[in-house]
């Protein structure tokens, strides 16, 4: 599905997902050829351009605690260290001091991610076209140039989970938040596979399902920007104590999962809509196998089942001179159960939004039967909706679809 989404649309998704300035990325993309680029190449392109922007604005500096032998006293003298190093020349004094330096954790992570990305884009696969090879070589050169530039002031440390966990943002380094989120995404979600025959470890391109997290962040941040102007608040809310344990044995922690929908829209203090975003290659499951109709035959089921259980059905028909084949699709049951749980907890309408780049567009809205409600205080007639958001086509068409989508969300929540 990813290869059916244009690089411009992917850049737009990335800009909103990581809270980057879209106009800046759009200008940079206009000067580059990103056609047929993989997701890793596009992410590396964004990393390069945002690192250049950070360097132009000035790298973040902070006081770093250092211990070093000096000829003049600076900071605090460490007499115990001097006794341990009795063989050192007597004119040097071991001191501990704070030094204003570019060698901060934030810059170290950027430098390490530049090297990490360059290594995963090299060597260049021999089956790529000449134009694609030139694009990859140019991107590698830009990564290497920035890597060399930063290494003059910043020490190189291998990427690890611990580095990201040490990050702490404040008003002086908050402008690094977006690029460091991008670095974390690149590091966490590169697919690592063990290669046999002693050749070590190989990193391949992103698995397509990792786009789900970009799609979720994009949708939330886009709606947050657009609906704020209309007086609505958009949040990602977490409900960890929605179950009160009565009895449990054999395990010290709660076995119930948390309720954590992707998007909750508030009108004042009242939740009016909960949205869950899904990015699947096949958003609908095959509900029944094949319905075959031969000449003079009645329609009957001839195939096995599949993942079904929803209320949405879409018919697609393939015909020839002798036979007609019909396939029936339904929404995945697990997704419907999930959104119904969210609407029950927040007592509002629910909407499942599926990313779509191939296949047929679909939209289906309905109301939960009043027989479903057993307690007073619940909103009767809560709506459940399924909506396919098409990511394909030109960027201009996609922007128009997003405008229609944000208008639909408000009308659906208030209707």
C-alpha cells in the first residue's frame, strides 16, 4: 500500500506526525527528487533537512561536567584522583569543572542517528535503477557531510534506549523535540533481522505496518490544529484504572489492558467523539468466500468464512460469460469491539478511520440499538462509524479530502 502513496503525501503525514513545519519541508522537497523513494529514504531526507535547520539556528549548548588534568586550577581540585595518578607530571592538577559545550545529549543523538541512517542506506542495492542509485548516493553524501560537521563538536555514542530515556526538555532545548522524536522513530522501528552464515546483522527498510503510528500521530495533530480554531480540544487520553479488581491470583499486576484511544475530541469538558486510526493493507476482512451463480442456478455460498462480524458489507462483482463471482466484506470484529468499548467508557460517539491507498472507498455510519443500554445516564443512540481516508493521488487532492474529513468529524460528533 505504501508504494501507492506519493512522496509528497508521505512528507505531509510526517510533518504533522512529528510537528515539523510543513512549509519548510515543502520548499525543501520542491528542490529534490523524491519520486520512488522508500520510507527510510524519506525519513532520512527529513532528518537531513531538519538537522541543517538546527545548525543554521545554532546548536544547543549546555554546561557539561568534566574531569581533566590542567596546568591551572579550574573548578574543584580532586586530590584523591591526583594521588591515584602519582606518576603524572607534577605541574598538572586534576580538576572537576563545568564547561559550556556543544557535546550535549541532544546533539549526540542527532549525530548517532545520522550515522545510523547512513549505514542502513549503504550498500546500495544493485537492482535499483540508475536514477534511484544516484538519489541514494546523494542522500548518503548529505548524511555523511552533516555527520562530519557535527563530529567536530560532538562525541559519537551508539544509539540505545537509555539515551532517549535520559532526555529532558525545557525552554532552552524544546526546539529539539520534533527532530529527536524523529530520531527515536528511526531507531526503534527499523526492522532488524539476524542474517545467517556469520554475516552479522542486517537492517532492512521499515515494515509497512509501522506506518500505523505515523498515521495515528498525523491524524491527531491535524485535527488538533484544525478543530482548535472552532473551539474543540483534541487529546490522546489514557484510562489505566477503568477496572476495579475484585479478585486475582497467580500474577501481581492487573491483567486488564488500558483504554487508550488514539483521539478524543472534547467540547468544553464533555467528550463528544472518540476516534481510532487504523493503517492496514486490507482494511476489510473477507466475510464469506465466493458466491457463484451459474446459468440457471440459484445463488449460494461456496466458500469459507473469514474475519467478519461487523455491520458493513461491500459487494464486488467479477463476471464472465458463464459465471458471476461475488465477494462480501465486513469490518474486522476486533476493531468494532474496541471502538464500542471506547464509546462506552467515554459515553460518546465513536469512529474508526482507515487509511486507504488501494481498493474501494467506503463509509458507513450507524447507531447502536437502544436495547444495548442497561444503565441510566448513558447517551442513547450513540453512533459508530467506519470511514476510509484515501491517502492516494496528488497532494492537492489529499488536502481537499482532509478538509472535507475535518468538517465531517465535527458534523458527525454533533449530529
